[in-house]
């Protein structure tokens, strides 16, 4: 992984959900989410996902911070929150 990193967050209502982005070798960013256990990752993402033992599951790749923040909000609202509500 590259040297740079940042945090993206979803802070709506009662939620404080964060992910971390790392610059990769291609100069883009890999965004990881590490606040869900392995069993729930499989339920949420199926069998096709990349996981880093330190940073969690790779939820998407992005070009910059603004795009990451937008993608993260969409991911939380359309994927994570509905999953947690039905858990």
C-alpha cells in the first residue's frame, strides 16, 4: 500500500460509521471497512471480496477523497444499513 491514508465517515442520526482509504500502487485509493465480523462480511458481500487482515474488507476503489466520501455514503445507505436493519 502507498504511504497516504485518510478516513471517510457517515455521521447521520445515531450513526458514526467510518472506513479508511489507502493510496495504492496505481495512484488510486482502496477503501476498507473493518467494523463487521467475517460471517457478516460473507452475508453482506457474498463470496467475492478482498480482505486485509489489518484493515478489513475492501469495499471499493476510488480516485480521490471527495469521490470516496460520496461512494461511502451511498454504500452505507444502500448496502450496510439495510443489512444491519434486517440482521
